[in-house]
C-alpha cells in the first residue's frame, strides 16, 4: 500500500531552546517521526494537516519559519523503512501501557488481599484506570497501522476494567462495615482535658 505523507520543516533560532522543545513535544504527541535535520513526518490526514498548520503558526510567532509539503516515498524500501519507524514507536508505547496495566492489576490484587475495600482506595484506583484509558486512546489515535500490539493492549485494558469492577463490587459490599470501623472515635484525651478545665 502506498501512503501519502505530510512533511513539516521548521527553522527556529538556536536560542532560546524552549520553542524547539515545544515543537518536539507537539510532533511526538501527534505520533510524528523525526527525520534528519529536524524534519517531521506524519501520515496525510485532516488531523495531521491541522496539527502542522497550528505548529507552523507557533513557529512563526517564535521568530522562526517553516514549510509544509505533501510527500510520497521514492521507492518501496524507503516506505517500508518509514512504516517500520512508526510501528516501533507505537510498539514501545503499547508495551509501556501494558506494563502500567500490570502494575494496576498488582495494586488491586494487593489491596484485595489486605481487604482494603475503602472508598478512598476505590477512588484512587478509578483515577488510575481513567489515566490508562486516556493513555490508550492517545496511542490508538496516533496508530494508523494497527496490528497485534494494539489488540494486546486493548485486551490488557479490558482485563483491568473487569478486575476493577470486581474490586468495586467488594468496596460496595463492605461500605457499611468500613464506614462503621472508620467512624469510631475515642475522645478520651479530649474529654479529660475538657473536664480539667
């Protein structure tokens, strides 16, 4: 399959370095790969073109200049090399996501073994799951190739959802018990100091 690409060529002053870092962050967040001499490449989509235009505007505001080109690989070897760069970047991101999913599952297992079915623990893990969901959506948006890595990451995330639902059920079932335990308050020293007055 022959792909069409969008090529972004920014030129920025050597100092300060923060605009260069901002361009790098924007391009990486969009899923772009960096080529030689600070060039950036994305698959040609409406979203990619919009990102390039917005970054072009930013570069101009920082006293730099930039150009945007439509491009196609000259030969099959070049195209496969480019696609492999995209695959490797996404594979690295999916691998990190799966690692964080494993940490999330370990945390739920640990709290389940400790019978720590508090609402505070539920809320903390819910936030962690939401972060995993958002992270997955970002990577998926950048991944125009798909493949086994994406399917494996989705399977890990689905497993996290299932185990978290089981944990939620436990928290709900222990709510009254936990509440009564945590609301017990021994005002002994306080009573004593009040009487002394």
